[in-house]
């Protein structure tokens, strides 16, 4: 039976060769490609330093939060409470100074290659009719977070909402104030022990600890390991990978995982299954920082693929106060790039016409600083907007289901074809 | 530092006692609750036999598919191809007999407690203008599946679509025909090596193999193990659990996982993070069958919670042809049940008013056979529709974040309060 399968597979391999799988003949032996990857990894070691606000002289005009141990979060909240009590006892009521998170208070800093929050704040006064509700909610959230610190457990934003539905009324209100509380305390949301639901998975040449359990990601079958929601319980990362492969969609993840691509070209494969969630962004950054590995991104060739890449790389405006912890510097755009469509002869019928909305999103991206600062990206995006064509990673299936893992990716790596 | 945390936790425990956490004082020692669970598990052993269509005399009027090894799927497709070739050579063109999957061809069988497909079929003729397109698509899907069998790899429905966009035009067409092909070949969709993206996770007292790797789910930290998309690569299940806890949402999963609830009351905890996907349904059934464990469900107290429970238990109409493989018999409704709202004194502000749509869905469910056959469920659902109130699992957070794992669930288990 096993023999039969092997014979079949061999027969299949030989007849599915170059005519149906373009560029297969261009592939050099794996050992040559591995040399390329080793060179990439060692070049990465020298660029690993990441700048902070003070390095670029912005520490007084911009603000950002830090990962704080729960003891510090707790004392920070306690000292806030003392200040408030003092203010009340002196007959002045109380007020919070809350950093503004509006668009006007955001700044893309090219030296840091990420979006940061400027230093505008506004007063949230308990003694003012227009702000009394928000001031009360802020105090309540501070109290709940303090409770989480004392019992040292993690909860979701939904849990938090349900502890006081009467006050919060709907979850958008408690969520927004939670971000305010991060800014007020000056720590990340994970430091507050409030986590988002995880959806990312990881597989490949990585060993790490999750809440005290050692996880070997080469032994996670095809499903992979679910990325833990709370990054502060993740540690002890070890790896013999040469790079991290960041994949937009789970279909491509599954293909690479089943083919154990990570063993042929040693890597760690990670996906958030679409829009990057906070847990996956934190996990990616932690891998990059602790293992000092280059990150190559495989996303759809459409404006949203590039947008997703930019969220991993430069952060989202919504959480710019925490961009230092959430962003991963120096992600390379491996594919599928607009120029790949012709270069790899993706059949016309597997390309999709861009909608008006797609084209608008593409043009908007061209105005973004983080795209502009990379001329090669601008060129690719211009090509996309000009040809008005997009393509998903899955479009490569038109050359056979394993074309992605057996030809496209190895060739990309061999040719060092990343930007 | 560790000491400090311990002291804090203890302090917290003592002051968050019965007044703020109702019913905590009712809890008996864990050993008593464990006795209850052991009794539940042994009662399960005798009810594990599941009936098939032939047991209830329906094998000639209903149809269902089976899990087939890829060799058999391959020969089945090859013999179909021979029949077609013969028909063409004899000058008759060709035609498929395709089982109808319309609502009129569905039947709930109470003895089986699941929805099955009746035996109506229609001809899909290549020589007829109205069916030529679908016949061509059917043949193409058969060919692609044959290719998957020969190379023995798994792909997603999206991959399949992209192999021939010109023909399929949009993915709903290739998806629908894929279900037809399952019915024609008489095998499950997983047997065709076409899998859905996985979203489920599992944690707790389970060891199993995923694509050859042994996974110990007690050592999966807080994130848990992602449920593999392809059930045929899952095997060697071992467990010392007393029951399976099926959880609707990931927030509750996270709470139980962080608190390692599965060690205190030995169980396996599984969630599909909302709507049950095929991979999670197959995985749950496999656990139930191989380990012979009772399944207790923890869902929101709203019509969708019950609907989700019913999909795990009785199947969806869309895939009724495969209900035998996708459904898990004898799932107990543990909570949150409409009667729990008053029983556990869920505060008014944590209950939500049902919308018109909710009430309609609830009333529709009351007409469904799988609800009707369980009078206790009907009573609960009637109460929900009457009070017009719903509540999420997270509503329990109003008594403290760990009320779910430390009071509500232990008490439910102690009182054997499942239906």
C-alpha cells in the first residue's frame, strides 16, 4: 500500500513537469537556495537594532507605551487613585488627562518606519456634564484592571464589558476607554491583562513555552499551534530557522504545512488568517526580536495584501500608541507581487479585475508614507493600479496544487526576489 | 515575587466570597463532584452504539456517504469514467445521476437524531443545453479530485476553484458541485481530500497524532492546539478525561484553558469559536466515538446557542448527506440555559432583550423535530421566548472573571444539571 502510493506519486511528479509548471526547470539544487537564505539571515543580524522615539529626538513630542510587569501596572493605578483621592479631598473633584487618539494626533515617522502618537491630550473631568460619563467609565476600567493585576489572570474585552453592562451600555464604550487606560497608564494592552481572541497559527522550526508548556512547532502536524492570546506567557524561543515566512491566508499556510516546507528550507511559518490580530502581531515581533530572523511576507496581490503587510510592519492608526510593541521592522515583500503576474505567467482567467473600491484603496496607499519610502513598493503598486488586475495566492493553484511550495517559493528564494 | 502573587491571590479569594459570588457556598469538595462525573462517564459506555440507516429500515429510501480510503475514491472515479466513456462510444453522450440536496429531499429521523438525505436524484445531462455547464463542471471536479488522490495531498475549496476559474466562474459553483461529487461518489468531503480552513482549538486531557506527530493537549499552554483541517491524518486518540466540554466561544475557552479547568475536573475542552466548522465537527465526533466520553455543551443562552448545539448534534441541512460522519450523538445541554438566568441570579443589566429576529428564530426552533423530541429542551426554549431575554456565557463575568470556572461549572457538574 505504502509502495503503491510512492509509485503513484513518482509517476505523477514526472508527468506534471515543466510544460504544465512553468519555471520548474530554472530551479537550482536546494543546497544553492539554502546558501542564499543563510546569507539573508546573516545580513539580518546587523540590521536588528530598532530605534526608539528618543533616538530620533521625538520623545518629548510623541508618546508611546511600554510593556510593564503587572506589579508596576498595579502601583501605577494605585498612585493614580491616590492623586484622585487627594484632589477630591482638596475640594477640586477629579479629572483625567487622556492622550488623544484622533487621526490629527497620529504621525508616521520614517526613521522608525511606523505610526506613532503625538502628545496632544484632553481633560476628562468628573465635574463636567459632558465628560462625567466617560470619567466614570475610565475609573471603573482602572478598578477592574487593578483587580486583574491582583489575581493575575487574563480576560477578553468582552468579559470586561460584562462586569458592568449597566455603566458601559455597549462594548464599544468599554473598548475605547480600555485603549485610553493603556495610554494613561503608559503600558500596552497586554500589560493590562486584557487580551484579544487569538486566531493565528504557527508551525515550523520553532520551540517556545506557552504558559509553562514547551511547544515544538515541528511536531504540530498540519494544523499547527494556535498562537496564545497573551504574549507575556510566551517565552524561551529557540529556532534553527533561516527566516520567518509570514503568510496572509490559511489555505497557503495549510499547503506549506502539509508539505512540511519548513523542513526543506528551514523556516517558521505564521499566519493570522486574514487581518492581523494583536496576538499574532505581538508573536511575530517577539520572534523577530528574540531570534533575529528576516521576515518574508506572502500576501495576495491586491491593495489589501499590501495593507496587511503594512499593519504588521508599521502598525495601525487605531493602536499607534503601542506601535513600538506591535510592529515588526524590516518585513520583505516576497510575493505575490503585481509584477509576478506576468513574470510567472499567471493565466488571465486567474487574475481578477480590480473594483472601483480596490483601485481607490490602491491609490490611497500610494499616498501613505510607509509605501512612499520604499520606491520598489511604489513601482509595484503603480503597476497594480495601472493594470487594474489583482490575484490571490491561491491563483498559483492553476499550475497544480503544489506549485506554490515546489516551484514558486523555492524560485523566489533562489532569486532573492524580495523587496 | 512568586510569594507575593500567592499572597495576593489568597487575599483576593477570601474577600471575593459568597456575597459577591452567589452559590459558592453550595459547592461540595471536588472529590464528590468527580464521583458524579465518573458515574456520567460509565453511563455513557452503554449508550455509545449509534444506529445507521439500515438499523431503522431507511437504507433504501435515504442515502448517506461514508469515509472511504483514497484508493477506493480513486477506483470509484475511474469506474465512473469508464461508464461515461462507454456511454459516449455507444453514441449516447453521457449523464450524471445527481442526488438532490434541496430542502424537500431532507428528513429528520428521530431514531437517528439527525437530518438525513432522501433518495431523490436528477439527471445532469451533457447533451442538454440547460445542464451541459453543470455536467462539464462535475466532470472537471471529478478529474481534479482524482488528481488529489494520486498525489495524496489536501487542498481547500478555494484552491480547487482556482485550478479552472474560466470554467467555474465563481466559487459558489465549484463548491456546490463538490458537494454533488461527494454524493455521487458516496464518500465524505474529507475523503475527497478537500478540506475546509480550520478554526477550532482543543486543550485538555487528550493525546492524539496529527499527521504523524504526537500531540499532548495538556501541554498546549493557554492557546491550545489548532484542530487539524484533515481528519484522516488524525489518530491514536488517548485520554483519561471523564467528559468532553464543548464550548461555543473562544473567550470562555480561554478562561477555562488559563485556569487549567481540565486538570481539576478531568476533561477535554474544544471550541469552534462560533459557528461549528466541518473540521471541528469531525474532530468532536471522532473523540466521542473513540474515547466513548459524554459531551457537555456550554453555549450562549440564545436561539443561536441552541442552533449551534443542534448542528453539532443533528447536522446542518446543507450537508445532510454526510450527517452520519459529522454529527455527535447525545450531546447534553449543560448551560447557559434560559432557566439559569434566574436560578443563578444573572443581574438584569447583563441580560439582553431578544430582537424580533431572535424571537422568530426561537419560535422556528420550537418547530424543529430535534428540539421537539427533547421535552426538557422545549421547556427551556419556551421560557426563553416567553421572557424574551438572552444572555451570553460572558454574562457570568458580572460575578467576577473566574466565576465560570470556579463556581458555575463545578456546581453544574455537582448537581448533574444537564439536559
